[in-house]
C-alpha cells in the first residue's frame, strides 16, 4: 500500500503519472517528456517551421516598439535556442532552459557559431533550484512550452512566474490557438484526465489565457502573423502571441 501524498508537489507528481508521452515513454512532468523531445530534435534536417534560427515575429516587435527593454531574460522550453540567441544579440543577459539534452546541445552549438553569450540549462524548469534559475528576470519568453503542459502544471508554471519575474517584468507567450484554423486539443481539462493524453498540445482561447494569467496585466494578445519562408522571423497564424506584465 502506497500513501505518498503529503504536499502539493506530491499531488502534482501523482497527476503527472496519469499522463504518458504520445510515444508511451513514461509520465509527463513538463511537455511530452525528455525522450520524446530528444527524438524530435535529433534530425535537424526535418522541415519543422521553428527549427531555423528565426525569432518570433512578436518578440522582435516587442523590442522594436520599445514595449520590452533589454535586461535579464529567461527562455522556457528554448529548444534549439532561436529566441534565446536573438535576445542575446539584442543586449539581454539570457538563461534558457529545455528538457531535451539534444535540443540544448544544438542551442549551444548555435551560440558558439554565432559568438553569442547565453547560458543554456538542461532540465525541468519546475524542478530547478533558485541557484539554477537565478531570477529575478525582466522578461520570460515561452514559445511553445506552456501549451504542452498538463492542466495541473499550470499551477507550477504560475508559481515559477511569481518566483522569477521581476516587478514590472514581462511574460512573452506563444501558444496554440483554439478555433477551426488552430492547432492543439480543445478537450476540456477534465476530459484530458479521463483520456490520459495531451493529444500533442492544448489549444487556448483568449478568455482562457486572460483568466489563467489574470494576476498579470495584459499588454497585447493577438494571433501571430504568418511569416513567409524567406523572412528572418518566425510566424504562424495558428498561434496566439501575448505579452503580459507584472505590477
């Protein structure tokens, strides 16, 4: 007989165990698990829209419009480092985190090739110590991490933001948009637990994002602009892009 639940984190870990990755490789803590993302990033030649070293069009716009000023930045679910390296090139001191050692290795190679300064950390952002994620950060960037989290890990996500975002700091978020031309599952949270699958990621409405991040002030929330292949920026219309600010 197991009686393992004593703390909130014990409850969250128990709920993690209800989900497995789409490939069936163990429980999820954040995203689809390290093994899934290692396989995802292993073949760099695949035509994945966000593999090229192009920053989000929204992120570039926030900087160009002066909505966000250079400072300390944290890139959550950084993948191969496209946004992290862009921020470093714009004068930010950047920490970037991803579950996948394969993605982190690619990001570090890109940083070395570009002569860019960024600190890449491999691990689960919810489990890393304060020393490993040494906030406060003026900007937290998330392009594709949040929508891969099981619902209960939104609690961990908001706790992390509360811990690391500086007063007046910003969250720049990109996630799946609900709607007929969107991507991601639109199943209710309760149904995700009944099915014990995340279906490749979760779609959100503007109302749900505003409710989840209601402790932050909304600066902008819109559909991401589609960018052509020859653009130096990444943009896909099936995504929301949002900028929120702490008080």
